[in-house]
C-alpha cells in the first residue's frame, strides 16, 4: 500500500500537489471555527466525576448555577492617595462595579479576516464585591469571564475590560490591581510579546539556515516549511473535525502543541526523503527523476510509516488515561501524525518528482560524490572503538539521569510565571495576602447534599462548620449558604496558604477532607472543591496515569518494533537506549529547574508528555538508522563495515532533523509557563538524535554485528567477493570495506 501511494504520487505529482493545496487553504480558514466548538474551558473540567473536586464542581453547577467554563479575575480597588476607604468610597466602588457588570465587553479584532471565521468571545462580565480589607485599605471585586485563560479571544476581552475598569476607577480617584490565572497569563504574555516574535523568527530562520547549509539551495530550504505548513493545516482541521464527530473536547492549548509536533516530525520526514533523493540522483545521473523519486519514496516511505505508527501508538495509549486533558490530547496528536504520514507518502514524493534536480539548484552537489566528512569519520570511529563510545555515551546519559534523585512534582501554578518574575498580577496577589488570607479571592468550597434528596438546614451543619474552623491552616469560615430549594449547601473556607501551593493542596487532601469525613452529618454527602482541591485531585489522577500509561506505551512500542524489525535483540536495544535518553532528559531538567533555579518541582504533565515525545521520537530516529544498518548488512562485507556505511549516509539526515526538531521545540519557551517543557523537549531530541541514534545504537550494532537481527539475520545479497567469499575485507584504520567488489561499486557510483 505504501509503495502504491508513493508510485501514484510520483507519477501524478501536480494533481497531488493541487489537491493538498486546496485542502490546506480550505481547512486553514475553517479550523478556527471548528476548534472553537471542541475546545473546553478550565483544566478542572477534565477531571472525571469520580474525583471529589469534580463532584463538588458538578453540585456548584447544578445547584448553585456556577458556570463551568468561567475564569475568575480578582480586582483590587484602593484610593490613589493611600488613605483608608470611607463609606462614600465604598459606595462609589460598588456603583462603578455595577456599571461594569452591565457593560458588554467587545472582543478586539486582530486581523481583517472574515468575522464568521474568528470565534467571538465578546461577553458581559459578572462583577460583584468579594471582600474588604480589615483596615479598609482596599476592596476586592470578583469578575467572572467565560472561557479558558489560554484562549486568545478571552485574553483580548480581559485586556479590554482591564483597561476600561482602570480608566473608570481612575476618574474617581482610585487605583486598581488585577490578579488570577487569566490576569497572570495575560501579564506574562504581554511581557514576553517581543521575545515571542523574535524567538519565533529566529527559530524559522535557524531552520532555513540549516537547510541552506546542508543543501546549498534556497528551494530546498524553503520547500520543507511550505509543505509541512500545508499538511499541518489539514491535520489540525482533521483533529477538530474528528473531535466534533466523536464528541471529544480538547484543551485550549492543544493546537499550539500539535503544530509544534507536526512541524518537527514533518520536517524530519521530508529531510529523510531529500537526503536519500540526493544520494540516489548522484548514483544515477542519467536516470529519470520520477523513477528515482518513486524508488526513494517507496524505500524510505516504509521506514517513515513505521516511525510514524510508533508515535501514533505511543500517543494513542493516552486514551486510557484518567485525566481528561491527557485522554483528549493523545488521540488528537495521533490523528495529526496520521495525517502527516499521509502527506509524507503523497505530497512530499510529489514535490520530489515535480522539482527533480531543480530542488537542489544552484548547488553542484549532484555532480560529484562528496568527500568523506564528519559522518564518515564518525562511522569509522564507531567501527574501531565501539566499546569505548558505547561506554562514554552510557556514562553521559547515566550522569544526567542521576538528577532524578529528589525529583518533585509541581501541580500548581503561580501568577508570577514560570521564572518567578514579578508581573503585575503577582504584585497584586502579594498586596492582598499581606492583609487577607491567601485563599480569600479563591476559597475552598465544601458542598453538602442530603442522601435522600431532602432539604437541609443551616443548624444541621453547624458542627461541620465549627470543625472546619478549627482546622489548622484555615483562617476563616464563611457563613453556610443554602441554594434556592434548600437541597444543597455551600461552606466557603479561606485558607492561609495560596491555593496553588503544595501547602494548600496538602491542607485540602489531608485535614480538611478528614474533618469533613468525621463531622459531616450521616444523612449527607459532602464534597470539597476549589482550586486547591482540584490540583490535589489532578495530582492523584496524573500519578495514576503515570503508572498506567508508561508500561502500556512501552509494551505497545516494543510490540511494533518486534513486528517491524523481526528480531529479538534489536527491540530491546532500541527501547533501553531511548529509555536511558528519557531518564537523562528528565534528570537534567530536574537539575536545572528544581535544584539549580530553586523551583518547586517539575510541572505535573512534563514526565508523561516528555516520555511519549522522547521515547516515540527517539524510536523514530532509531528506526531510520537501524533500517539503514540492516539494509547495508545485506551487502557483502563485515557487520562493522555495514555500520560505518549506514552512519555515513544517515548521520547528516538524522543530525539535521534533530537540530530542526530541537529548534521547533525551543519555540515553546516563548509561551507563558512553557520554559520547562521547551528545555526538556529540546534537550531530549538532541540527546536522542546525536547521542542515542548516532553513537549508542550504532556502537551496539557494531559490537553485535548481524547477531543484532537474530533470529532473522539479513541475508547477504549481490555478487560474492571473488577473493573472500561473502566476507569483504576491511580497512582496520578506517572501518571501511576495501574488497574489490565494494571498491569497484564505490568508483562506479562516483
């Protein structure tokens, strides 16, 4: 099937290119609207109902009318002259707040595109007084907006509201401050806006520059980016359409991550094709380019399909995760990778066939065999010193993996951003915490319902309320509030700790829930909700997913490798090598961000996402390298000589692809709170490509020889070397075949 696709694409290239262009343009216009319909709001909405905080959120929505997609911003209002608020001041603030709550905020338009293609987040916020400082230095307002903090449209609405409120209160002699998840996200994004643009431009420039340096051609440098962009539009559209048809909901940040993944692997696959295409054009200068493109696409396409299916299998295992954010992200990336695979087997071969030798113009690299460079020297070194290089690479990875000692998970967030910079939202939060408990603007809520569905009374819950007030760490317990039909009650707690800290999570999951279990009336059901409770439950869900997904993904990848490589030792070698690379990457990230920079730990999603990316993409490179090693081992000569030839031909492609993919992941650093993810993925890809795939795995192959493929070792094909049977001679200094047959073949190729 793979060869049929590539054959059809290379024989009808312009039809294939036109079809992909039409799909890309159409879906690039429709995708924003489709994604809007399948995007879910806050992270807590991804918790299953079986978790305590999710059950509490359900009661808040069903019994108290809470908006499940709401995000809350806390507004601090104080006198500009620093004096305490008087009765008149408090009256003016409440009046201005009422005006803000009646005014519709229109989402700013960032482009001149058709309005129906851009989701409209315009809305009227809910504004209400929340608390007054004991010394009357400020009053807090609670502002509720609908939508995820990661949504660009919601961010635009917040900016418009913030600017309007700031101006309105300034006219009455008041100053304002804004805090909360949305405020922190926008402040960080605004502070990094220039850096984001510059870094994005540098990343694209680096990718183009790498391709120019490798291929010496402007077309070969730009074509990969254009092709991957077109396939990417179709892939994201397919993800949105699939989610819409199946009823799945995606996180607002899924699109950015999918785009980065597609850019990385798409460029990888096109680079592998282009390197092999150039190699074959050199060997057969008079052969029709479409025949060469068909042969190359069919041969490399098999390895690309195997590598892509490994990635699909790895991410598909997230479908068994308990945490909904993982459960939706995994299949989404799997679908996107399948579309990229289809593009790699159709559009990319068609581009090779259509461009032909002009793809590498004005370079003269097709006219001559390149001199032996670093890749040949690396292959030679691997055949002479395989054990030494294997020991060195394992020692390096093991040293980095040692950083895993003492690793902690960070399940919260901070308005200060990932680097701890003092953005305005953090300054406002600090001002509030000096006077009021940190949980005042984001309380922990205890929801009570009767088991028989009957009405509740405030008196029946007094003992529970008093017990919660005696819990160490709870500064204040608000009055019990009954809903309209008195069948549900809410008790708000104001902890002393910031709800996003480990201290608050420990308080909720330990003493508060213990007090609820002990003092709740026997005829009631009680659930604890709020940010701290949600993060505590997310930590439990993620820990469970780590125990489930890791072995399932590893087993599935091992099965695919076993079927693909038809060998028992090879899958073990590949899995152990990428596993060591994953441990080294996670250890280095822990050393930098936790031990070096003094952070609270690694973000809770990082180990699982990093495992899937590094293991899947690392296996991707390993498959392409080992596939070439097995191909070379079918030729007459020693196993070490085959490894040397394979490294010489694959090292430029793998190294370039690794650098390009690392540059793609490095762009994630410009997004708020993505510093750890960007560093870990960039380092993981570099280790996988440059150390694991080009040193560790070839060194093992050089040591084991054809035994690596037991019990189905590749059979030697082609004419025998007259002087040495099927075993070719080898230069002991360079690790190359020097048999008459191979020497003659090399001369003919050049």
